[in-house]
């Protein structure tokens, strides 16, 4: 059965023409899906009864199956575990920052093949790519949640709460550029004025450093923000943390990032997870500052979030501050990320999508 979220507008128009429906019907359905957030064709009352019935019989609106929803930070962080068709699992996180920001962290792959040593998702290996429709559905779920729940959250917290998503970060499970076509298809519909209509500048994609993807993004007509997981300023250290560095070393990566900033004039964000005794010494900070000096960039420090069973240590606050000061002293913009959802394993690098034994019931082997 066709998942309507997987069908771009032009293909929906073509499908409806085979049903002898005029082109404007596709635009009506598109608006129901991405603006009115419909979940049932029977609610699309501006369509004929026959078309609504046919859509209900021959298509679906979404395929994700919610397995678990957890909250943290007084309800301002919500993490959802989803089963995909075929029973791979992914997670999506909503982070609300009163009064006016609500960010969704979206997964683009179930698991990940990149194997970064500090990341729970990397330990899963890659199960499968997430489709464009599955990417969109993660976003639309939380848009619906905010529309319905912002008023009650405001009452509880006595603070303004945004009633819509303001920012998307493709930093959940997976490497977006390893699933570029499907990810970009979703981004286009999220940006489309006739679709979800979120500005490209409110979207950020994070890559482990796939240089072809960075160059391809630079050449796109739409300017999505770029974050690059750097985590070390030299090849030996970076390769010990991120196997991808053996394929694309730091020199290749920096060339690609310069191509992106030259082409787009947009500032790139270098993400830097701090691991005590590994990559958080003052000497490494000096090396990092020298590497990125003169680039149109910002450095975002992320004290590592614990993952059970990993023999790593989160950098102590004093070491984080000392590292930040060295980078800033070199004239480079550098901040420490305020983490959300650590206690529900929703923070950076913690997404592992592990169903409990009870939740496994009903899931078929992949
Ligand atoms: S940090 Fe990102 S790229 Fe690396 S293993 Fe985790 S999900 Fe994959």
C-alpha cells in the first residue's frame, strides 16, 4: 500500500491522474498532509466521498508504530521509540526551549554504519535507511503534539510554549549523507511552501564527515545549515575515535568544509565531543584552534554523554571550561552545548533504540 508521506507532489499528481482526478486534488491532499496534519483521508472533506474512500482503501498516511514515549526535563524533552516496517527501530527527540523554540532531532537511518566509538547508535550497526516518508512522519508527529499540547504545557509551566516546531536537526540515529536522496527529498517537502513550510535556515544537518555529501549540499539551491562532527584535530586521534577518518582524512574534510563555506557563505558548526584524557587536553585545544582558525565556523563542545558499557569518561567541567577558554583565546567562537534528556538516553550519542522484552512482542525478526 502506498504511504502518502513517501510520495512527492508531482508523483501524487501523476497517481491521481491515473484515477481520473484533476491535478488540484493532489495539492488539496498535500495541504491536508503537511499543513492540516491529517491522519485519516476521511477527514479531507473538500474531496469527493469516492476519492476519500479510495485513498482510505489504497493508501496509508504514515507507517511508523509508536512503541514507547518518554519524557524528561519537566516535560520539555520527549523521546519516542518507533518501529519501522520490517521492524527496524528508530528514535526521535523533541526539545522545547520556552518561550519560543522547539527543536526536533530526527533519525535518518535505523542504526549507523559509521562506528564512532563513543556513540550508542554506532554500536548497533546499520539496519536500514529511513524513507523520506518516515523522516517526515517523525517531524509531523511532534508538530501535531505541539499544536495539541502547547496550551496545557503553558498552563503547567506558566511560561509561553511554542505551538509549532521552529527548528529541525538531522542529528538523530544515522548518517544523513549516507541516505542523501531520501533525506533531501524529505527536506524539500519540509521546506516547500505548499508543504510543511519550514525555512531551510531552521534546519541543520550533521555529518560525520562524508565529503561528497558536504560538497553536494554546498551545490544545492536550498541552504540547510551544516554541522560537522570533528571530535579531534589530527588524523591519529580522529581515526581512533571515528573509523570514517580512514576514508576521509582531516585535510579532505577541511577542503570540503571550505568549499561549503565559500559557496554558501554560511557558518559551519564543528561538533566536538569531549572525552576525558582522550581529546580534552589543553594541547589538543591549541591544535584544534590552529586547525579551524580563519574558517567561517563555530565550535560546539559536547561533554560526552554516558553510554552503558563504554569504557569512556565524560570530561569534568573544569576541563571543559579550560578547553573552551583555549579555543576562545584564539578568537574562535566556541560554546558548550546545554544537554537535554540525559536521564532518558535522549542526548547526543545516546540513541540506541533498544526495545524492552515486552516491547519486542509483536516485532518480527528483521
Ligand atoms: S556519531 Fe553519528 S555517525 Fe557516528 S556512529 Fe553515531 S550516529 Fe553514526
